[in-house]
């Protein structure tokens, strides 16, 4: 079964809370680029140590490889099982 991106956007990504979270994740990327920690296309992600995308303090941001940053074990409700940095 193919993924229905239009439905996914309508049901999740278009919600005001998710729009704010996405905007703050984008802001974190801009901060890391400005500090010279990441470069477009280098395969790295900006990791929020406390898991809160709205907390963009430089002490909360860390650069991780994309594969490490996106590979947390999840619960049945899609929460992180063990939020370690």
C-alpha cells in the first residue's frame, strides 16, 4: 500500500502545533549552519538533546549523523523509549 501524503499532511503536518515544531527545527538548522557545525548535504542532522524542538539553546543542540538521529526505539504511541542524547 502506497503512502497517502496528502492525507498525512491534512491529518498531521498541517496542524498548528506541528507547523510550529517544524519551524523551530528549521531554525535549529539555520543556527547550526551559521555556527559552521553543519553544511547542506553532509548527512548530518541537528539533534535536540531534550527532545523538545522548541528549545533552540545552543547548549541543547548537537550535531549527529542522520542515521543515528533518526533511529530511536519507539513505543507503541511513537514516543522515544529511552531519550538519551
